[in-house]
C-alpha cells in the first residue's frame, strides 16, 4: 500500500495537455498526469524509438532510458547521473537474470503459470495471456492480484514490445503501464473512463478500505 501512495506522490512531483482529438486505433501514451487530493502534479512524458518501443519516460529533471537488443529490453538507465538501474538477460527467449543496482539475480521461470521468481529478492510475478502482470509477490507488501477490463485498451496497448511488463514490474506500476485497463488490484479499485476507440483516458483510484478516490490519473495519447 505504501508503494502505491509513494509512486503516485512521486508522479505528482515530477498541467495536463489534451491530445489533438484524433481518434485512431493505434495511439501511444504521450503523458500521464496524477492529481492527488485535488492538486494536479506535473507531466510524465514518454518517447518511443523507431520500432515503437518505449525509449524514455520522465520529466525535465529525471529521465529513464530503455535500451533493447533483438527486440528485448536489456537495460534501464537514469540519465540524470547515467546510472544503470537494471539489466536483463535472456535464455531461449525467457528472462533468466535481472540486475538491480549492480547486483545480478537469477530469475526462475515456471511455465505452468507464467511465473517469474527473482531469486534472492523474494519477489515474483505472474503474467496473463496478454503479457500484463497478473500478480506480484513482494516481501515488503501484501501480494497483489490484478484484474483487468478485457474489452478496453490500457496505456501500453499499442506499444510494440513484449517486455513492457518488466517496466511495470521494476517501477511497481502495473496499474499505470498495462495493455489492458486495470479494474482492481489487492482491493484497490479503479473507475475508468475511455475514449470512443476504447483507450483509457481517466482513472479514479480508491484505495482499499477507503470510500472516496485518493487519486485521479489522466492519460494523454499521440499518434505515431
């Protein structure tokens, strides 16, 4: 629960612009704006490479750079100080190592339930059939199970990468960065609003045990 609040608070620290009104079925997330307690935070902006994979996201102070090799995500770098936060290794197409702050951990994959276990960190996650995160287990929080609205498009719907789930996992934000719109996770619920093409445009988050929304998330898209 604390990670949810902290991540949204960080977003709010880092004006909201609408998209140009074009309605297409191939839109890419351009920015996220989070409003907490009636206060609107700054914009987190996204850019993409020629293959329409996420290349950067961040604000004017902090940017994260994503590098790919053979269409697989291999590293995440904080460009402010050029620190490599994460590296990823693969074997036979499956993630098998994850480096976190310079320490490499083995990753075990269980095919029967599409589970990835980061050995040594006691963290694990499972994927659903759309490669969105279905659950996360973390020693610092209660396990989360994610449910989605399968008829609607989440912020990552058009992104041409099979590894967007890694970005969501590393930044503890599957509810922001998913192919389908999240409806519920761990008792935290969203009331979502969509555009005419089914893309997620606005999400009201009510935390578990509360009766009123604590945050409103706005999603702005661009056509590439």
